[in-house]
C-alpha cells in the first residue's frame, strides 16, 4: 500500500488531509513539525510527503533541504501560503515535485498526488492493459481495437488512461480536468464533454457497446473489465 506522510501543524487541516487520503486508499501518517517528519520517514520510509512550508520549529524548507542533501528522492508536494511566490520558487529549486497554494480543494490535492506518483513510480502499473476488444500500450500512448490501431490524440489517450485505471467508477468532469490537463490550463467541464464525445466516436460506440457511460450529471465511467496483458 502506498504510504503518505502529512506534515501540517494546523490540526483541523491535518485531520482533513488524513481522513481524505485514507479514504483514497493510502496508508497515512501525520506529524506537526519538521523534526518528527524526518524521524517518521527514517523509521518507516514513505512513498510521498505532503509538506507544509510554514512549520513551528523546523520549517518545510529545512526538511526538504536535508532530504535532498541526503540524496533522498522521496516525492514532495509542498503546501504554500497564498501569494508566497518566492516560497514556491525556493521550494521547487530545493527539489520539491509540485506545490499547492492554500486554500486548496481536496480533490485537487488528491489529483496532484496521483500525478506525482504516476511520474515517480511508473513501473508499479502494468504497461499494457486489455479491456474487451481493446489493447492499450500506456508508455507508447497507443491503443488498438481488435488489433486495429486507434488514432487518438495525446489528450484523448490521457482521458482514456484515467478511465481505464478506474473501471466501473464514475469520474467527475472536475476529476478528469485535474488529471488530464496541466495545472496552468483553463479548460471547462464542456471541454471534457467535447473530448469524450470525440473519443467515443473513435472507440466505435453504439447502442450495443457503450464503453464510456455517462452518469447523469456526475461524469463518466469505463464500463468494461480491465486486466494486465499476459
């Protein structure tokens, strides 16, 4: 199970982060300062650290600097105050993987964590998946239906990849926006609908074969069982 360490001194936010990350299926430990964070990570290595920069005694910058000086490449998602651009620049220069500005949505936090884990732990997922008549080569961004290649754009493939990694689960338009578009992009829910409509056409949907189901007003769901190839 993926292990996440939350380092946040504000009790209400810390508890909120823990509850939501546990709900997402992660194993979570939480501490309120930098020194306990380093001790917790040394005691039982985590897969990702959610790190508030403003901590009571040893701040997030010091924690991050010590980790990187030790050549510890554990992924770090920084939490910064609104308007603290210099903090974000300094954090990224010290080796943070991404940042979120407070206040933020839990949905975006989870999406950022998943994106970081995809980048830093790519071999933990199967590289080739099968679902019904489809075959998906994830590293190459290639897809086939009954061995015939599908002409998908990178964005269409990304949306498809997100859906097939959660077969049977409804993903909201907002979740797809956060995971399939860059953080500085400004797409809308309508953008998702347009891309899904094009994707459906390329997948060859009809009344008898609906691969991407629309869940009234909520979002979209991949309907078919997915399994690793081989």
